[in-house]
C-alpha cells in the first residue's frame, strides 16, 4: 500500500499561526507461510512552521519585545523532518492462540532550530500474546521496551568571558551548550477477562 496525507494546523496567539505537514508512507504485508504474516512500513514526514516568530505571543499580550532567546524554537511548533520504520510478525499456531512481535524506529530532526530540541529518536520492541482459554476466559499479556534519545542545545552567558562558539545577544557574550540524554522504559502487562454467565 502507498499513502499520502496532508495536514494543516492553525493556532491563534501562537509563535506560528500556520503549520503544514506532508506525509508519505509505503507498507508491505505478506504471508510467509500458513499462520505467519509479516509487515514492514516506511514513513517520511516534512512539517513546516510558516513565519515562526517567538515574539508573537508577547505582541498579542501588548509587550514590545519577547523574553525568549532568538533561535529557541518550541519543538511542537517547529519545522520537523521525520523518518519512521515499522516491522511486525504475527503468528497464530492455534485457532485460540495468537502472538505478535513488533518493532518501531522513529527519527526526528529540527533543521531550523538553533536552540532547544535539535533531534531525537525513539526505538520500541515487544511481543503481544493472546490466548482464548475457552469461550468465557481470555488471557492477554505483553511486554514493551522503549528507548528515547534527545539532543538539545542551549546557551549560557557571562559578561566577562567568551568562547569560540559565543554569539552576542542582549549585551552579553554567549556560549553554546549541548545536552544529550537517553531514557529507557519497560512495560509489562497481563489482562484476564472472565465472563461468569
């Protein structure tokens, strides 16, 4: 399957009033053998923040200038490129027993953001099992592992020192600061459904 989607978002009193996004996705699904299916998909999305201005909110409040740093772009309104790959294998060896293993990798970058979130990625993988013991009893269990990576830029300033990455702003000499963080998450769940009558 091939899919294209266009999305437009309008916000009032925001740093950017109009955001548009183009998404293109390709997916293939096939039967590997009886009871076993596999699928793979790729998505590319290009989100554009039109006429971004960090002072828009302050101007709407009647302030003459913004207290935000120039170059700091709010990530949920910023221009963004996204690439996403998904894969899954599902198997049903018995009519009352089925399972699926799925994995997703998503990579985002913010090409117009000098400060704030520059890039991030997310990876997740896990099995999902479902067993219908009988017509009145069903068991569902799953495990999910996720890893998040964030790459962010910020600035520090001082009136007495300056480094090679310094830029002048508000009368101070600023230095560039970069932080990279990784977070892991694991989720386990078991669900039991019983219909007594």
